[in-house]
C-alpha cells in the first residue's frame, strides 16, 4: 500500500534543516529596524538616527552582533546544511547549533574589540566620525584587491570531518564554526567595520550583505566547474 506524500513543510525542513537560520536572520533585521526607529528623534522620524552619537561598548557590541546575525547567517546556510548532512539524523539540529555557536563566538570576540576601540575613539576630541566613515568605505573597497582577502574567501568554503556522535561530534561542530567564522571575519571585516561606522545603517548593511552574496556563491560554482577534482579536494582539506 502506497503511503501518502509527506506534507510540504516536512519535506522542506528535511531537505533544508538549516531553515531556521534564515528565520533568525530575518528577526535580527527586524530588531535592527526597530533599534534604528527607536533612536530617532521624534521630530525627525524621516531621518536616520545619528550614527555619530556615542554609545557604550556594551550597546555597540549588541548592535554588532545583531548586524552579524542579520547579515552573515544567510551566507553560512550551505556550511550549516553540510554539518547536518555529516551528522546522524537525530542530532542534525544540535550539530547546526554547535556550528553556529562556534561561528558567532568568533564575531563576538571581534565585536567586543571593535566596540571598545570605538568607545575610546569617540571620546577623543580629535576624532572625526565622518572622516572615519569615509576612510572605512575606502578601506573596504581597497580590501577586495588584496590577495589575503581572496584566500579568505576561498577558505570560507572549506570543510572538515565531524565525528558521528558524542562529545567529539559536538566539539567538531564548534571547531568547524570557529574555522568558518575566522575565514568569514578575515574576508568581511572591512565592510562590517564600514557598517559599524555608519551607525549600523540598514542601507549600508544591505549593500554590504549583497556584496558578500555576490562574491561568495559564484566562486563556489566556479570551483565546481573549472577546477579538477584533485584541486578541489585539496582546497577543502
């Protein structure tokens, strides 16, 4: 007797166990929008909040992590799905969660460092936020031509073996998140710094995120088509 087809949502979640990362990213975008609206002056709601207003390093770190979750989670959907595919069925979501934890911990450490530095700089009389914003944009644009950046982009597609079960499996997922997080940080830090200097302006974040999407996914297709299998396997070790 033929079994009835599975519901559509069940088929989607089975094929794409990383679906909830996209939902979390959307929620972070909503939180960023609400934060922007709440920091606007009541008499100037049609303008963006002042990006040069001093913030505590804890508030800056909070905004940094919201920005990272909103912008970067859509860029790691494939690695997260790969983690689930290399894990036992009953622990797929646990594996993804461990991977994301390791990934975000790298960005959290960077966010704390950036927030502390900005808190110090904005307290100095000589610091010009507008000049810093312009310089950060020029730095991000120039970063694309540096070989280290290109190697970091390739490293964002690396993989590593994951134990099937137990504490070793959890640790492997976190380590893989650290590895991908470090590569993504080296690849994207300049645009993330620019977004931070704009006061986490949503327009700048969307612009930077689409740059990340445009540069990341075509290179994977290029690797699949043009590189011989031996080269591809060597690059992913």
